C-alpha cells in the first residue's frame, strides 16, 4: 500500500512536471491529514529529486485553542523532520470584513500572501499544498451548483503558475488516512470540517454519499475524469483565446486597452466571451466579482443596440464604445464620483445652451 501511495505521487509529479532537481519547496502545512501526508511524502522523495524543503503554517485565529494547538503541532512536526518552520498569525475575520470577502476567501488570500512572501524572502521556487482528489471533486460539484462554466468545472489545477504544486491531487482522502495510519503518524482535526453551514461540508458529507448510494457508486471517479477532460480542453481554448485577443487588440496600456469592434463581431460567441473576459482580466488584474451576467451585459452593450456611451463593471472598470472601437479602462477613482462629475458637466452644458 505504501509503495503504491508513493508511486501515485511520483507519477503525478512526473506527469505534470511539478518538481525539478534541486528545487526548494515550501510546504503549506495546516496540521490536518492531507498536509501532514504531503510533507511526509516529499520527505520520502527528497533524495530522488534532491530537493530542499521548509514548512509554512498560517494561524487564522478562528478556532481559539484549536488554532493554537494546530500551530504548536505543526511546529513540533517541523522540528521532528528537521525542516525550517515559518508561521504567521492573522485575524482572518477582520481581514474578511475589511475586504468584504467570505471567511473562506479571506483565509485563502491570507495564506497565499504569506506563502508568496516567505518564498520570495527565503528563495523557495515551489509552494506545495495538500489538495487531494476528494477536494477536486468537491470543488467541481460546488462550481456546478453555482452555475459555473467549463473553467470552473476544471476543478483544482495540479500545478498553477509553475509554482503552486499539488502532489496529492490524484490521491483519495481514504488512501491518505490509510497511509497515515500505517505510518502511525498523528494529525489534527479541524472541527469546522463538520460544520454544515459551509457548502463544501454539505457536499462532502451529504451530497456525494447520496449520489454514490442512489445514482452512481463511482461518481467521484466520473467527476474527477470530467475535470481532467475539461482541463485539457481549457488549455486548448486558452491558446486560441490568446491568438484572437491579439487579433482584436488595437492598443494596450497598463490601465487601458482598445479593441477592434469589427474584429470582435467576427468571433464565435464562445470565443468572443473568452476574449472579452481576458481583456477585462488584463486591466482589472483578476476576475473577482465579474460574473457571466457582467460579461453578457458588456457584450450586449458593445456589439448590439444599447443606450449610453459607457458601461460600469465592478473594480472601477468602465467600458467605452464608439463606431469601430471598444475601450476597457480602470479608472483611478470610484465610478460613482466620475458619474457625478459627468452629470454636472452635462447640466452645465445644457444651461449654457439655454
């Protein structure tokens, strides 16, 4: 069993080119079974790849004594494995309120910001996280229930930005627990993982067992296969989107770009949608709070009969159109203030005419 467990991880690392010889890898460890199995696996494969490792832990300060216990456990594990230990404490609730995010989003932002910071200052080329096969399946179902498109149904990428690696992404939770039991390795349990307030927990403890019992005992394998197929197709679409984006691009600046309206109008709707999303992402730097409804409204405004000369999107993004061009711009002040100024100018112009 142990040999098969390591073989699966080794194959995953090889298939997705996750690790190169002499890589420095920062391992994100919460203290839960997944991250503990991850660090033990990488330690076992350390000689194979001649890698250098460190452990990073973020205390979200959400569960009082539990959070303190988890941090102490991970620190002790790092000492036992003789690995450098980096930790940080963040009031995630305050961060979530300040940035108007959910607790999950805030926690993720805080973690990755810390991991990036340590990687930069300590020279780690890769950041390894303990996402497993079950996590991927749960995310696919979450996104499906939210009405996500193909990109959301791709699930968790095995490797992202050539830096973030998920060596356990093809290993099920049950195999991870079996491995830890075989190794007689302790881990901590996050009590929030059973809180049915969270959608992920409802899917994990309710929906998936129901689907397995009533519809398809192999539903997890089916969903994992679906995400793999869609990831391959999305990789192809990304190449095509990049080509078409530059075919439509007239001008590009850090906070503004201009697209050809006639060239956009030639595109198939599926490709048009992707090109427009890419254009917004280049200016906004992300697609947070940009929904499919926003994209549809923007395309309707740009290419079809629609009143007005501009359209506002979240993140201070404003779209302007004229006969042959479409400009996507990130304004440097709130759009509401710009709207008030424009209204005053129009009123002044009307008074002067009168």
